[in-house]
């Protein structure tokens, strides 16, 4: 069983975890209204990626938001600047802005790069090729981790085999770049935590781990009616031995600042009990508060939870 944490997975303090800011928390400020027609958005993302950046926030200025929120680490999201993986000037400028604000990049989350678990071997090969420039990009920006998706087709067993082949190859490529490869419970079979744990064990590569989302335990995909969910606590227990990064998602808050559906103390304790001491990335997904206010509340919740776990 591959349960140990690598040196890259651990933070630099004695706290149960460190706090980072997910760039996705400000996706509305970056995208503006471009995601209202999602099919058109995806098409534009692949044909003219900068055209979807219709908001008021330059994605490079997420470091400014981080400092305003009192956070010194940021997790990046590739589709928020999809056209710049090979743009050296843009990447240098992004790195300079981070240095200017004393912010460090931790994880680069990658989407829209093809199905690593496709039943078509050529599509799997192409998906690996599509990830290569982003691995290099992550290394250039100083990230220590890259998060990918275990998407594919076929039965759960077929997707397990197909994803395992790709993840083994990609974990090697990521290691060559000095970054860890993490798989998130993020729809498709991966939201079934037992399946994702099996994938990590099947590959059994020291450079492969899990980026655990506290809420993505819906099975079968998004917008399935009726919704089917894998039990959250069981899911966290299944994934904790392999977890090297946490997506600390929030949707809404009680009057005393707790998340309305996720017990943060119980959830984060599961990871702490398995030796996790890496980064929990604040990601506000709600609508009741502004992105800034919701993210601020998420960070406050993470700090309060950390203090309780002490």
C-alpha cells in the first residue's frame, strides 16, 4: 500500500495544515459572464482562450487577492489562463508578480486536456501529450504539484486499467519536472473514493497521490438526477492515506461561520490522523456572498478549524 506522504506534500510548519488560496475562488471575477453559455465557453476556451477572460480581474493578479486575504500561497487553475502555457513572457510576468507580493504557487490544477482514461489508446496518448507543457509550466512557476482528472469511458474496471496506464506514465513525466502528480475526486468514477484509492494503489508510484476535495463525492457526473453520493466521511477515510493536497470547498455558512453541509473539524481531522500536513486550498463556490467575502469566510473557517485541531 502506498500510504506515505512525500516531502513535497508536507508544509513547512508544525500546524496540522497550511492554507492556500484557490485561484478558482475568483473565477467569476476572471471570466465575467463568459460561462453563461457553457458549450460556447468550452469552444472558445479551445479556439480563442483569452476571449473568455471577460471579468475585471487579470488572472495574474490572484497574488494581489491572496495578500489582501492574508495568504501567501496560491493554487492555480489552468483554464483561467488557458492560452499561456507556452507564453514565456506571460509566465515570467506572473512569477514576478508573485515575487513582488511574496506569494508562492503550490499546485496547478489542470482541466480540458483530454481523457487520460479513454478506451482509445491514441486519445490517451494525446491526453498525456496535452499535459506535458503544463507540467513544464508548473515547474517554471515554482509549483510543487499538478492536479489532473481521471476521466475516461467504459466500465469502472476498464477505466481503472486505462487511467492507471496513463497515470503511471504521467507520474514519471511529472517527476522529471520535479512536481508531484495528484488526482482529484472530481466526477466520473473518481468521485467514488474507493475507486480512486484503488487507482492510486494500482499505479503504486511514489510520485502519485490524491488532491482530496471535501465535497466532490457525487457519483456518475455533474447534474445527475437523482443525485447519488458516496458517503463523505467514508470517502475522506478512503482517500486520506494518499492525500497530499486538500480542496477546502465551501458553499454557504452558518451565523457562527461554519460550513452548512461540511463538518470541517471532523473532515480535516481525518487527514491529520493520517499524517497530512500539507496545504488546504480555500475554494468558495457559493452565491450568497461575493467571491471576496466567501473566500474570506472560508479562510477564517480554515484558521478556526486548525486552531481546534491544534
